[in-house]
C-alpha cells in the first residue's frame, strides 16, 4: 500500500475489511482490503499562496472552494483512482496534480486543470520519476519541474519541453516565474540562476551570494527581482534588488543583523519589505535602498512580511504564533498581536484589504477580519480623550459625541459589573464603607447569584452600622 509520505499511523476499521492510514504529509487514506485499493477519502485541505481558495482532494477527485465563504468554486473534478497529490497555483487559478501512471512504478503523470471549470490544460507530462518542486507561471502557460540538481521548463498546453535540463551544482530548493512569464529564477544553495523562460538559456551569469539564498521574488512589472540570504549562523545578512535584464545590482544591500528569511515587493513596486531572524521587519525604497520605516520590533524571528493591495499596510508573521498589521507610512502597529495555537509560516492580505489569512506550520489556516473605523480622525482623537478621562476634553465634546456615537458611551452589564467591583474593593481598602456598600449593592443587582458579592455587601453594611 503505497503512500505519498512517511506513514505515521494505521488502524483497522471495526468491520475488519478496511485500514485507515495517515502519512507525514497530512494525507489520510482508507484502504479496502478486499481489493487492495484506496477508497475515496478526503485528505487535508490546502490553500493557495494568496489565500483566496482552498483545495480538497481524494485519491480520485478534487474540488476547489472559496476560503472565506466556503462556497464551492468548482464542482468535484474526477481524475481517476491514482491521484497522489494536488495543489493550487499561487493565484488559485489552476490545480497541479501528480498521478501514479502505473502501480508499483516510479513514473508519474503531472497534469494541470483550470480551478473554476475543472477543464484539463493539455494532456499532462509523463515523468520518469516523482517530481520534486513544481512551479507554474501566473497565466498557466509554463511549468517548471525540479528534481535534484536539475530543472526543466515545459509548455503546459502542448506538453513539450521548452528547455533542456537546467543543471545546477547543488539541489534546486526554490523556483519562481516572473509575472510577465519571460523569466524563471531558480535557487541552488547560495547561487541564483535567472533563465529565459522561452528557451531555457541563462539570462546572465549566475549570481553567487556569500551565504545561502532563502528567497527570491520578482517585482510586479518584472523589471527587477530581490534575493534574501540566511544561514544557520548568527551573522549579519542582507537582501538585494537586481536588474532582471542584466543581473546587475539595482541598489545597495538591505542589511539586517541576522538572516533575511524573505523579501517582497509592494504591489506598486515602489517598496520592498524584509523579514529577518534579527526579530525585525523593515520597509525600504526599491529605487534607493533607503529605509522607509524603522525596524519593526517582534518577539521572535520574522518569517514573512507582505503588503496590502494598496501598499499602505504590512502584515508580518512569526514562529511564536503571532501576526501583526503595521502602517507603512508611520511604522506603527495597527492591530494587536494576532495570536495562534501554531507557529505561523506566512500570511497574506485578501484583495479587499479587510481580511488577512495566516498559514500555520501544521497547515492550519486562519482568516482574520480587519474592521476599519471610517469616522473622522478628529472625532476619534476627541473620543479617545473623553473615554480615557483626559482633562483636555470638554462638556460640549461629550454632549456632541455622545449624541453622534451613542454606542461608544454604553457599557455592557459585564463591563459595568467589573467597574463596580473594582471601585468597591478600592473603597474597602480605604475604609470608605458607604461608597463600598453602594457599589456592592449595584453589583448585587447584576450578579444576582454571586455569594461573594452578598458577603462583601453584608460586611460593608455591618461596618456602616458600627460607625453610626
């Protein structure tokens, strides 16, 4: 019974005719012992890189859903009883699947489908061995398959190779196409190759870095790309922007005190955000390499830093299970830490900028709502002063804003009870028994069955009686 990853557990069904197995890659399979075949069982859902969709697959079909609403984007797409792995392209427009061509043989069939329609794009690629890393161009026209220290570019529609084997000195750890689909970047240890995606020829000589390359990203207009460096040592590292046409530096190094795990461009291409192991993220000008923000402090390494669609906000994620949204203009946090029960690998803004999606190391996915206050800034400043007891506020401000925003001047019974309890305990400590009795009386009307409130009230009334 072959699996796509190391088997971590297995158990018999009560009927004795089926076995349920789980693998380290998150897949789950139900085996029919009578025919030694996999019965269709849902594997763990996976989402696309920009957080808009998620994919559910079995061994013989897949279906794509909207990540926020949960509504199906496609009908179930049957693919035959040999689907080993399925994943969404970065934009969620395509599904890339690996199928077993013949039981017991290493050859695999790689296929691409349109996510919304389920229509197959081309007939697929027959590979002599299971593929390693796979990346698809944004338009779905070209696909790169990496295996060991080699890669190859394919035309998806015709299933014909566009390049010979692209050789590297060490295993290929990362690949990505430029947005205009004209270039392919591959990373092999500390060397970055940029290839002509139509021919597979080197666009320029490989770029050699002093330490390992952790990430590569192209600008939205594909004119430049940024590389990040990091290793397992504590040492200064950097990111750098390069010209896509020439391979020459397009700016100075973007320096950090430790490894740079990721760097990404803003949607308008003017800015680059770096995420570092030195517990900071920084936003820089693409053209000059000058910092736009001070280092944004975190409690742990920063795994990722990505911009909102309008380039005004930055989302950062850390392995301590936190994420946070920052103002690019001021460098100030716009949200508290968004805490998770898992280490967070990365996150993205949804196109509406009203939600962020975060992805956990254990493949959990969280969608966070970002409520935006549309009230005038001047009113918010005065409101903050009023509600915090600032002496600069006036009775006229109170009357105007209470009429304009009544919900901000209302307290829930729970909030009222907490205030009465706080004041009552403070008054007890100061021997102000009349005030304490007043607050405990008010609290007893809110917490009608709380024996401790009744006890405190009786004590305060007894003290009042003695004093009188």
